[in-house]
C-alpha cells in the first residue's frame, strides 16, 4: 500500500474530495490499511514467490485446456 500511496496519492485524494471530506492516507490510517492488505495477500517481500506460483498455475491451466482441446 505504501507503493500505491507514493504513486497515486493525488488521485486517491481527488476521488475522496468528490465524496466528501477526504482523509489523507498517511500515519495510522495507512499503517492499518497496509496491515490489513498483508493479512489478506501476504507480505510484500513474498510477492515474487506468489507471482511464480501464479505463473506456474496459469501455465498448468493453459496446458490442461490445450490437452483437453487436443483430445476432442
């Protein structure tokens, strides 16, 4: 989330301003969001392992679909 804040903070703020008084994503608010995201998706340090797992699963799915189409 810290990376997203660095990239898109101005955009987030502009969207929030359209919906009422905005809250800046910093300090305790940002820490809470980061903690919740890591609880769901795992720590950012493990992102390469998760990407590799995803890529292997997608490759296996593509192979399975190809094999099923070849047998028809």
